C-alpha cells in the first residue's frame, strides 16, 4: 500500500506532461438530435479535411455591450461618440493567456492556427475527420438534407480540455447546421412569384402604377424620400449583394433601371464592388442574380448619389454557411473607416445555429455597430414559421434578426393604404433576451396580445423586426426584362437607403452618423415612422401575430417618414 501511494504522484506527473489535455476533456457543446430535415448517413470518411474555426473568449464582451448602449442611446451624454477600431479592440481582443493556452493545445497536437479576424478573436486550422474525432472527442458524421440533397459533416457533441473552457468559446463547424432550405438563402419569398412582366421600354407613370407595382419612384412617393443628390463623399452604403456566388452578376440591371426611373442620375454612375472569400464579379447578363440586381437597383435608385459598395461573398469555405456571415463583418471591422450602413438580405432559422455561435456572430455585429455602422437585415419571408414558409407547431424565429445589435426589417404591401405583408417574418428569439431599448414597446404589445399563442413563442426573447418597408411587387430589371419581386429582401435595402440619405445630411451638418439605430428608433425615432396597424403574418397553422398600434412583430415600429426622420435626427 505504502509503495503504491508514494509511486502514484510521480506516475501521474509523467502522464500529465505528455497528455495532460487529453485526459481532462469536458463536454463543451451538444445538440439534442439531428435538426429537422437532416438524416445521419453514418461516420464521415476519416481522411476528409475539415476547416475549423475557433472563437477565443474575448477580453470584455459585456464591456463592449455596455459601451454600445452608452454611445447609441439618444439621451446618453456619449450619444454618437462611435468607437475607433482600436477602442473596439480593447474589448474584443482575447487576453494573451487565452491565445497562448489554445495555441499551445493545438501545437501539442501538431496543429498551427492562423488568425482569421482583425482582433485575433477567431483563429482557424485544418485537420482530418479522424484527427478531429480524437482531438474533440467527437463523432463527425455525414448529414444529408432530405429536401435539397445538401450534405454537411457535423458532430452532435464535442469536448475540449477542461483547462481551456475559460478560453475557448466554440469550435465551428461542429453542432451548427446549414440552413435547411438552402445555404445562405436570399430572403426572397418565392422565385416562382417573379414573373417577367414586359420588355424594357419606359417608366409607367407612378400615379397609374404604384397600387400594382412598386418602382424606385413609387417608393420615393410613399415615404416622401427626396431625389436630390447626396453631397458627402465620406458617406458610404454597403450591400451584401451576393453570397456563395449564388447571385453573381450584380451589375447588369443597373443602367437599365436608371435609364427608366432615374434619368436625373448620371448614366455613368458607378459603384465599388468588393469581393471576399473568393467572391466573383461576373458581368455576364445571364449570370445576373435577382437578389443582387434588387440590391443594386433599390440602393442606387433610392440613395441618390450616396457612394455605394456591393460586396460579393464567395464560397472559399466550401462548407461555408455561417462563415460568410462572419467574414463580411470581420472584413468591415478591419477597416479604419467602414461603410456607415450595411444591408443584407440573407438569413436563416435561429434553431439551426448553436447558441454559442449565434452569440459570437451577434458579438461581431455589436463590434461593428459600436463603430457607428447601421447593420440592417431582412427579417425573413415565412411569417411566424421562419425564414421561409414551412410546417411547424411552435413559431420559428430567424437569425440574425434575433440578435439585438442589428436592425431587422420586415415587409409591407400596398401603396395606399400601406399594410403589413403576410410573409413578413417576426416574433421572439429563443436565444437573446429583450434588449434595453425594446422593453417598453415589447411589453405593450404582449399586454395587448394577452394569452394568444401562449406556449408557441418565447415571451422573454428579443422581438423582431424593428422596422419595415415596402416588400411586395418591387419592379426590377433582370437579365434585360422587367419583373416583380416580393420579400423582405426588398425591404432592407429600401430602409438602408433612407438611413444613408439621413447620414449624408448629418455629415454635411457636422454631426455624427446615426450608427446603431435601434435605441434611436425605439425612442426619439418612434414617432418618425408610419405605424402599420393592419394584417398579420400567418404560419404554423395560425394567423400569425396581428399588427397593432405601436411596435408589433410583423412591421416593427413602422415604415420611414422622411420629413419626420429628418426632424428626429435633429436636422
Ligand atoms: C481588457 O478589458 C479591460 C476591462 O475593460 C481593460 O481595462 C483592459 O485594458 C483590456 N485589455 C486590453 C489588452 O485591451
Ligand atoms: C505557423 O504558420 C505560420 C504561417 O501560417 C508560420 O509563420 C509559423 O512559423 C508557423 N508556426 C509553427 C509553430 O509552425
Ligand atoms: C421581349 O422581347 C423579345 C424580343 O424582342 C420577345 O421575344 C419577348 O417575348 C418579349 N417579352 C415580353 C415579356 O414581352
Ligand atoms: C427563451 O428565451 C430566453 C432568452 O430571452 C432563453 O434564455 C431561453 O432559453 C428561451 N427558452 C427556450 C425554451 O428556448
């Protein structure tokens, strides 16, 4: 006995030196079963290479969120004092011991990570399935989505050394799945709805047109948006025009739509195209994407004269679903002067993404919002059933709309009177709490709703969308013809254009830009929006949430009223 006791300590220390990490693994993330629509086809081939990303714990995530609240809340003394890149870095750059601990673990296992983000809070490395299974105590398998046939290699659980739990927030791709409908699907209601209406000839006069078809001119009339040219060259509007090269060729429809609707804008009006992750810049007419043409035509066509950047995110990460969402934000966060407005019409159901990954993506939005960037996302096109219509019993919130640090834009229909569009996704997040700016508006709605739909949604979650804009029958020029499109994909670029025009005036007046919008919208800005009070967003065999006076989870606070927004912004 005595011998054993005295020998044991030295025996343990030998083992610890060589495989300390492996012997103290702790379950880090797990998912309850395979997401709806996916089938487990068995173990993934051991020799397949996977590209992993690790989110390192940030220095002071809560500190950043508190600071963001201070600089974005109109009554705060710090309102409008947006942070520099370096100031954001003090909050999000991981502590030195964090980076050291994780890199040492990787090195012990023969791996060498590269830094993927401007603040070093994301690192990446590649390894094989068989190595990853050992390293993370995981069970990587091939999952196939029954409807689309798409396959993804994922695990339902993974572990990390216990000593790293305070340093390593998550590893991706592990338990987050691609969007079931499609990867990075544009939030367009249904491509079948898009009918070629006529060949391009000339504009139809708005008075006869706007009840049936929305054109840039109709949107100007509806929201009283002026067509006068913006004057500030430092003001930039960015649109994520294409994703995974699904929507390449963004430019072809531009000149045509300007020739029809905006003959006042210079015909040689151009824009900047930015590609990341191997995104392409095809100008071939028959490669033009509907989503991209829509973004181009309803930003340049409405944000008259605002310098516009279109971002084409490629599919360099073959497996990439959420990587593109992260990469575009990291790309913009790395710039000393990022565009002041970003609009994106892509999204997916919240429940496909792990909580940890949703939080980290949301933190990335907080970092960029704190720089004074208004980040707008379409809310989705499935009413209460998620980003696209699907069968369901409980309501399905969408991402990134549930993240409190973005502005979610729902859809409306009809010119006069404007009412909510039934497809407009809205509801309450299961991941994110009610943010400070929304408490009163959300409580007022829930009081009016009473016990309706109790148990079908999470009443403690962040409500979305925040605002709305025209989302039905937007006329676009696509591959040389004119067609109408529906979806909250229309609404986000429209609202973003209004914000960009307001920013142009603010910069000209020597004032800070609007930046992170929500605290402004839910306070000073609330009365500057047209409150939409009719309709609902059906789904899951229900009529969906009813629109009501004040904020509601279909149209948010309402649609833009230019003159009132100018006044609310202090102009
Ligand atoms: C980490 O955060 C703390 C608290 O916000 C701050 O005092 C410190 O300077 C930060 N560290 C770095 C390296 O920026
Ligand atoms: C890791 O890779 C980088 C280049 O990607 C290289 O500069 C560095 O020396 C490598 N470190 C180790 C320990 O192999
Ligand atoms: C547009 O014009 C082409 C030929 O110029 C014709 O083939 C096509 O049918 C027309 N489309 C519509 C929708 O009128
Ligand atoms: C409800 O939402 C909150 C966030 O506000 C979350 O913490 C909680 O887990 C959610 N409940 C369910 C059952 O998803």
